[in-house]
């Protein structure tokens, strides 16, 4: 059967077009646009991050209390007040009952001494025995001991003034003016100037990396300029409440207030290796690896992550310093994929 000329031309053109499309489909290779950098070796600071609050150091405070019951007749400071050594803090009046006991002890000692003198005189006249004199002397000794104990506890003081033992800041006041206090009840606490620290908790697994004297970067949880500090103490036991290891960190005097929440980054050493952007390290779908560009294609390179941080990652592996390292787009490519890149 003869095919009309027009139809044969149309079929020929149609076949030619389909073949061209298939050829174009076979030659067109899709590629991923990525950004790259030149690999470089170096080091980054390794840190242990912890959170805590500003508080007095364990050995940097003095809590005032009285061994006798009494009354706070005058209160001269409040929490946060800066004080100098010798500055009056509060006035305390011993309870009348304690003063009465002290008076009785004084009278008992006076009586015992008189009794001893009388017994000694009678012994010289052979009207008393040596044992009676020994008993009289023991009564004097017992009365002196009782009086000394009351004096040490402040029972004989009518009213006394509590003064600051050192330059510092009042951290707590547990009473109000006019309050009556029991024996041994805390009245107020003063922390040494420079004796206020940041107490932060670190994971027990990281304790071996932290040591006294290490530098630390300190920043308020509310934000602000970082401050420089140093590790002052590393506890050898877990905090019973937080189940973390307490670490005390110093800071420039006067820059922070007790009770402020803080983030502490303790520098524990330098990690050396290939320093790469964090987003260039692919950890999804298997072991960690990076991609380099070789012959216009992505080449996967297995790596070990030595340090991951906001400043970048430090990795080890057979990275070729002559090949570009893929950064943006690393998670969109696969080994052998065609790429086009920007620098």
C-alpha cells in the first residue's frame, strides 16, 4: 500500500523527534548545587558545659547565731548589703532567763569560795578534815567551770552588737527586727568579698576532664557579655539533690549577684584534627562521613568526630587537602552524585 507523501514526512519527523528526546534524556545528567571550602587542619577548644547559680562558697561565709535565746533589738542590714570589716550588723539582747542563770552561777562561785576559805580555817584549827577541804575545793572548781561555760555562751551579756568579721556582702537575713530567737537559731549570713562563686553541676562522666585552675567562660542565662572565670573546686561526691558533681567557678568580684542563673563553659583542652563546619558532617543513615568533590562528583570520606561544637567540628579521616569539601548540600548528595559548586 502506498503511503501518502505528507503522512510519510510527518512520520519521519515524528520518529526523529522522539529519538532526539531519548538521546537528550540519556545525556542530561542531574547535579546538585553545593557550597564548598578548602579543608584545613587545626584545633578547637574542648569544653564542658554546666548550669548553676551564683552563691557563697562553702568556706567563704559566716553565719551568725547565739547560743542563748534572746531578741533582735536592732537590725542594720538587709540581704545584698555590702559591709566592711567591723561594721555593725545587728543588736542582740540576751533573754532575762539566761541572764538569771548567769547571776546564779556567779553567786554559786562566790559561795563556794567562801566555804573553801572557812573550811581551810577550820582545818588549821583541827576542826575540819582534809577530805572536807578537798570537797570544798571541788565545789569551787565546779562553780568556776559552770560560770565559764555560761560566759562562753554569752549568757552574761545584757546586749551585744554583731559585727562583720570581714569585708563582704550580706547574703541572707533570717530574722526581723524585734524577733525573739531560740538558742542556736541562724540570724544572718555574710559572704566574703570574692568568696561568692558560681556553683554548677556537671555530669559525673565528665568529672575526670575538669580540674581546679581550668579557665571558664561565664554567661548569664538571661544573656549578656561573657565573663572570664576559673575552676575553684571540684566536688568528690554527688550532690544529693541534683545527682550531679558540684563545681565552683570564680568570677570578677562585684559583677554578679547571688541567685543569678548562669551557664558555664569550662575549657578542658585543645582537640587537633580537620576543622570543618558542623553542617558538613553527615551522621544520618550510618557512620559519620563528609563529602569532597572529585571529577565533578561527590566522594564520601568516612570520618571520626573528635569534637562537635557550635564553633565547628574536629574530625579525623583520610581527607584529601587538594579536594574541595562540601558544606551546604552535604545532606542532599550521595556518593558518586554529580555536583556543581560555589566557593
